[in-house]
């Protein structure tokens, strides 16, 4: 998935929590974690799209 795909998922399910990870994989290497975090912030969806750092745990 790319950042536009994630945004489409958010629009389809705006109350869902989306966790974006695996930024070091081959198919995701076109976009860094920091670039994705900036995109999420610009779209104003950072409350719904979580971008954990390597090793970070998210508790619900």
C-alpha cells in the first residue's frame, strides 16, 4: 500500500485505527517513515493513522 491507499482506507472507515509499519521492506522503501508521518499530519488524520517507531509497542 502507498500513502494514497492508506488515505482511501481512512476515508472508507474514518473511525478505524490504522497502524502503518514495515517501512524497511523492499516494496515500501520508496517512502520513509518520516515522509509518511508528514503526510498523515498534513491530512489531519494522525489521530487515526498510527506510525510507530521501530520496536515501539502500541497498547489499546
